[in-house]
């Protein structure tokens, strides 16, 4: 699959040694095409989070190959992996991970600050990203002044402000009620469907996974099932104007 955006080939991840050795991944083969929406599922300890950490360049395989756009990520230095993250990857977490005493706009600006963009560029991009997730006019509110759903929208704006190729979402609805969960999933779906952002999402909730085009199930450090979703949920909010991503 030479056109794959992402490939894991025989990836293993071992922690510890001797009696304390844990093989978290036991030889994973996985290919992700550009523009896919993939749900990664499995019980606790199945290896799904380890796989996501490797995909997000937050961890490295003990053996095997990780190719991103044909480049061997496992051979990159720490600094090179960091540059890859900044250029191509966006992250959304269950716990939002927003700075408490910092405004929504400033939270969204952070990836651009790390990238070295000017204050003018950061401000304009953050305002645009917040508007894209339905939070125009909320730029100066702190997380304490926002609902859980709004906080997750800020986190998504922060993830997409750099216009990444891939959005990695780790239990993005885990702290939200059912209505807010479906609103966030609709937003992720729209980013994927309308703007071609590849979405990789870890979830244990079948109704959230139902939005994905494909479901990959991990069990005991292996992929137990990798199947196309024949009837993905397709209803995304119609009132959210999304940013252009190029």
C-alpha cells in the first residue's frame, strides 16, 4: 500500500525486562489511507493507547517500522519526531488539557507559539480556528467560564490551528454527556468529511465509534479485527463553518 499515509509494519513495543517485561504490542501491521476516519477500540491493556502514542510520535517501537508519508519515523531523532508532530499532527485528549488561567484564544495559540509564529499570525489563526468550531466571540473566556463541550471545542481548535494532516483523538468524548458527545463527534466528522483531515480516534464507546469509516479492535497487544463500518453515522452539525485546511 504505497499510497498509505501511515503504515505500521511488524511493530512491537516492550516495556521492562526480565520478570517485569511487558509486551504491549506484539507485531502490529496497520495501514491508514489519507482522509480515513478510523476508530481504535479494545479493552484496557489491549495495546490501543500504546499504538496511538507511537502513531503520534510520543513513543517509539521496540522493533518494526513506522512509515509516515513513506518516511521511516522509527529512525528519526527526538527532535525530528517533534518537528513531524508540529507539522503534521494534531491531538485531542479526554481531559481537554487546557491551561486554566489562560484564555481560549491563548490556549489555541500555543502550538503556533511553539512553532515560532509571530503574535499577529497566532492571533488571527486562533480566532479563525475558534470560529470554525462554533466559538466565535468566546476568545477571551477561560476554561472555568466554559462548559465541558465548549472546552473540548477549544481543544479541537488548538489541534487544528496548525492545519494538520492527521488528528489523533484519545477518548475525546469521555468527559462529556451524550448530547455534547454527539456534537463533538459531528465536528470531528465534518473536519474529516469536508476538509480531508485524517482522524484516528481511540474510544470504548460503540456509538462514538459508529461515526468512523473503519474500526480496528485491539486485544492482548494484537489487532483482532480490522473492518470497514458498513453504516457510519453521517449527521454532522450544519451550523458550524469550518476553517479551510490546505
